[in-house]
C-alpha cells in the first residue's frame, strides 16, 4: 500500500513538472509596467488562454 502511494506521488509530481515546463513564460516585452498616482506599481501580463486575474501585495 505504501509503495503504491509513493508511486502515485512520484507520477503526480512528474506530471506537474511536465505541465509547468510546457507553459510559456512572458518575455520582458510582453510585460506592461506602470506606477499609479498613489504610488502603486502595476505589472500586466496579458494571457488570452484564460480570463484570470491575480493580485499580489508585498
């Protein structure tokens, strides 16, 4: 049973790595950066594959 779980974990990890490797990354020319009047810095990376919005505050 334990061996089966380990094999499933390894398979899932490998599948995830292959999927992540296939995702194209944005180049510097595809990233639009701006600073708003209130000092907030915004970076926009357009991706037409899915309508997703992500917000990250540091």
